[in-house]
C-alpha cells in the first residue's frame, strides 16, 4: 500500500507557544488549561512531556523509523490520551500499524481514533479503504468502488481507487488462468500440443507482471511526498543503433531502423529509410518494451556469469 503518514503534525512554533502559554498561566496563578492532571502530575510538566514525545515520534516517523515512532506514540497516548485533542497521536498510531502491515490492529486503531474524534471520520475512511486496497481485492470491495464512481463520475479519487483495485484483481486472476490452461493440457483434451502452448503460459505470466508493475506505479503516483518507497530505476540506454526486417502477412518486407545517439535524445525510427512519425503514446509503449527487453537480457547475463557452464 502507499505510505501513510500522520495527518496532524504539530508545528514547532505551535508547540512552543502552547507550552509557554501554559507555563505563563501557571506563573500568574491561573487555573491550568486542562485542570488537575488525572495522574496527579504537574499539569505543565505533563503537557510539555506529551508534546515533546509526540514531536519525537513524528520526527522518527518522518525518517522511516516506524517501529520506534509507534512505541513512543503508544506510550504518549497511554499516559495522556486526554491531551490528544485533535487526534494526532491516535491517528499516528494507526498509520504506523498500517505501515508495519499489522492490518487488523491498524483497522481497530483507526476505529478507536474515529470514536474519539468524529471530525476525523472522512480521513479515517480513506485510510481504511487504503488498507482494503492493500489486501486481496474482494467482489464486495469492487462493487462498492463501482457504486461510488457511478454516484460521482467526476470524482478523480474514486476513479483512481477503482483503477487500482481492478488492476490488482486482474493480476491476481492471471495465475489462475495459467493453471487452468496447464490443467487442460494435462488432461489430453488438446490432442496435439504445439510450442504455442508453452508460449501462452509464459505470456500470461508476463502480462501478470506488467499489470502488477502498473498497479505499483499507480500506488506510487497516489502516495504522498513523505512516501519513502521508490520504484527501481530501469537500465538506461546510452546509445542504440538497430536494424531488422519484418515480413508482413501479405508477404511485403519492411526494413526498420532505430537510432538513439545518446541518453538525452529520443530514439528515431525509420521504415525503408523514411522517418516514422510516432505518436506520444507509441513512443511510451516502445520505451516500456525496450526497458523490459533490457531487463530480460541483463537477467540472462547475470545468470550466465554465475553459471560457468553457460559461459
């Protein structure tokens, strides 16, 4: 799932001003902002400790030390839940649990945060949906997402969630399709096997991998700036000159050429010596396929370097 983050960060200026105001009220003999501490601890000291610990946990979260942040958030909430007036700590606990893939605990923590802070319900509903999208995509989830899009077709967020869910569901079904096809081959129903049988199985796996990669791109595009997850950078083509000849079904031969002089220039394609004017979409698709071809060749090279017999 895309990385979540505390929605209610305490700015440093706000924390300092709050602590100074509370200290000033005590110095002139005014009643403490929160009244007598439930633990009997000095209210000013208790409040400052809560604020400082919350800030410490938030900073740990920001650098990806989620388990440490969670422990401090939980400690602060246990000792002074009454000071968590805007739900920052309650939400942060749930966010940490979600990032640690402790889904059941995260769901319960979100519900607890909503119970104590009804104003956070819209944000919490979004978080709960993210948890569902991170797991197995059920028929009921797809039905709810489709209904949400139908209710508000112009809502980009709802369409985005439905796209993510459908991509993930499609990728999950492809292995089942490959298994079913393999079972068909084993039963002998297809009397004459051909090389295409194995080709189909490989292609099903490849399509599944592409769908999963696309779903990952959607997740990364929808994640926040605080998301520490990054996608692997594909190998870069620094220079390319390729030629090949294609025979069409009608028997006509076409000689293609592809040139890329350096990484800063887009590839140029020719057919029988004449430049081809590719659309932006065609250029993107060709680049994606070239990245995939490069990855396959580099994988084969790595395997060969590990196996002396294949050298």
